[in-house]
C-alpha cells in the first residue's frame, strides 16, 4: 500500500472563486488523495471555509492554521486527511529580523493505518528578492521537523507539502535538501526530483490566471520527505501534476487555481 499526498495552493478567493471552488472539489475527487496539504485556504470569521467544503463534500478531516489577512475572511494553511488528526504545531514563521511573520506552518499527527504520521503544510514568502527570508523560514522548518519526527531510525518520516515560492536550485531549497548547511541530522527528499517526469512547473503561463505574471514558468510547490528514515518507508514511488487543465462545469471550462497541484505516492512498508 501507498500513502497518496497532494499539495496545492488554492489561490484564496481570487478570480471567479465560487466557480473555482467547485473545480477544486472535482479535481480532488478525481485524484483521491489520502492527505491534502493546502495553502491559501479561505476561512471566514465564523469558522467556515474551503477546508470545510472539502471535508463536507469528500469526507476529509481538517487541521488548519490560524487565519491571516483580513479579519472577516482570512487565509490559512491546512492538512486534510481521511483519518483523524491532532494538531502538532501552528506557528508563525520568521520575518527578516527574526520576529514572527505572517507566513505560517501547520503540522498534524495523522492517524494512518501505519501509525501516527507527522504531516505539515506551509507557504513561504513570495517576493523574488526574499530568498534571505525564506532561508530563515526553511531553517525553522528543519528545526520543527526534528521535533515532529520521533526516532529517525524507526518512526515514520515527516512529510511537508509546501508552496515554497522558490525553485529547486535556490539557496532555501538547497538547505532543505542538504545541499546547503541547515539543521544537523535532518534533510528532506524532494519527491519530484526523485520520481517526477519533466520540469514539473506548478506556476505556468499556460494557466490564464498567471499568463500576465512577471514570473517565468517555475516549480515552486513541493512534497518533501524527511531523511534519515527507516528504509524504504517514505520513499516516493510516483509524482504527477494535477490541476493543469480547466474543469468542465456544466459546459463551462473553469481553471481551479493559479497553481498546479503536486500528487505523490509514498511507500508505507518496510
């Protein structure tokens, strides 16, 4: 058996968000992930939001971060799963000066059939010139992941689904994957690097919502698995992009988000 993990930035309530909401649900329904790591999930002050829509429509359970942004309708990160989950961490990631920023990470212990699996969702600062900030944020992610994972020789590895807003050869991603100094004793495998096919651009000008962007096509969304880990548990088996085409809703073609989602099947047995 495998664990299917999907990470996706849902683009809050931008664009035709009500139509997109339906397209998001149908995309997830067709993909059948066990766990979803979501970013830019809209949530209102009354506790309703896109995470609740997915839970109601598809039977997931959600652990969400504190909403940020507007007081009436903010956005969150969330971990949704087929199984019960308990909150491990909901933390603001650092700004350039080290103080708590507006970007957050949420982590849950998901009660999978293979044990309590630590799974997190996060979204880093987005500006081209914010690599220094993202490096601080990645260093904190490594520190937190060391706390979540338990014994690396026997326990299930940490999985992070993330919009890192950084390409794979950036200093911040190099830190996470062990190519730059980070946190001793822990690095992450980039699932797409291991088993994905092609460039894997999750931000692409083929998507009409990003056609006028100043950004080039780039892979900025990741499924990451911590190492060391008990072999071969946690090894990625396959990776694909979804949400790369519009969804037909009653004869109308609707793109679900400005990002493509990454879907990874992960080994669950030794």
